[in-house]
C-alpha cells in the first residue's frame, strides 16, 4: 500500500479511537500516529480490547492480529502506538 492508504488506515483507526473514548475526551487529546494507547490516549484494557476487535473486523485480520500482539512483550504492548498498528495492517493486507 502507498502513503495515501496508510493515511486512510490511520484515519479509520483514529475514528475507532474517538468512538471508543468519546468525542468529549478525544477533543482534549492530540491523536497522531505516534500516540501510545495507554500513556497518551489513556485507554484502559477494555477499551483496547474493543479497539482490537474493531481492527480485526474492519481489516479481516483475526488470527494475524492476535498472533502479532501475542508475540510482543508487555513493555512493547504498553508502548504500542497507532502507527505500529497502521504499519501492521498495511504490511498484512
């Protein structure tokens, strides 16, 4: 995929995040590709699971996405960014 498609994936993921955390909260947070789910977006574990389910459904990545996350250390999961997920989607579709 090219940069335009990466941008489209990012915008879709950003929309998922806004939907999950709420527009009122999202209005106070800058959401970019370098945003970390836990530290920057302050998403809790339930919100992250909801996000992962939306990603799997939208991009038909059920087993690949779960396997990709399962291989990561806890530190890498905590520091995962939106850009990490965009890159995974772009390289696996």
